[in-house]
């Protein structure tokens, strides 16, 4: 079953959705494509006042988010750095996919931001993550410079806009069913099962 997931690495709910999908893929045959969505695109960087307001919001909601991540999704999250530019990280994910390590690198980016406190806007950090997964560092760095990978990221963001997606994670299943937000693995499996039945009935 084809699954498209728009996400951003600075979104905790996206990390939770990724964890759920990893579990679901142990039992279900899914063709998952991770698509880029920048929550804070560099063309619209937040002002100091906006960053301060976001910090206050995180302070009030963080205990709930952290507890849910651990209790429901099995993830330990640390307080994130704010204002991280994720565009190059999305390009890096495309480069890793071309080098045969897309899924592992996608997870590594989430873990780097939410668990290790690393700056995933730093090309050196992105290369170190790639090398840690066995990729050739020089080939990876060269891929980061390729214009077609940046174009692919921007095309995915434009596609999200065309579909009316305003938040992430946003999951499109079989090109017709939209699931908004993070869902626990068991709930996701139920959703996929129902969709498979509906598609089977429609095909019949």
C-alpha cells in the first residue's frame, strides 16, 4: 500500500508518527515515501518576539508532549533547540535515500534533533550522521550540493500546499485517504486494515 507522509524534523508529532509507522511496517507491506514540509521556512523566519512566544508555549505544553511520546510511542525526547532551519536536512534525507539509506537516515535526523541535541542545519552534522550509517562522506556531501535534490524538496512542499495541507504529520494513503496528526501503531494498523478492505471492495 502506498503511503505518503509529509513531516518536518522539528515536529515532535512527526517523530512519533515515524515510530508508529516503523512498528506497523513490521506486520504490513507499505511503500512509505517521506515528503518535506518546513514548519519554519527560511523565507519566513520568526522574529525574536515570535521565538519568545513559541518558547513560552513549549514551556507550558512540553511536559504533556514528553510524557505522551514516552508512554504511547516509546520515545524519549529532550527539550529542542528553537529556530532550526530544516531545509538542508530535507535535502540530506533525499541524498541518503539515493545512497540506499533513506529510512535509517530519516530516523537518524529525528533522533539527532530530539534526543541528541545536535544542530541538523549544520552540513558537518548531516555528513557525520551519514557516515555513522556507513555512507561515503564525500559522496554524501557532494549530493547535498545537487540542485535537483533541493528542487525535489521544494516540489514536495508545493504539493503539500496544493493539497491544502497546513500542518504535519499529514499522511496520505493510497493517494486518497488523509490521516492528520500522529497515531499509535495499533490505531494505524486498524486504519490500514479498513482502507485495504475498502479498496478491495471497490476493486471487486
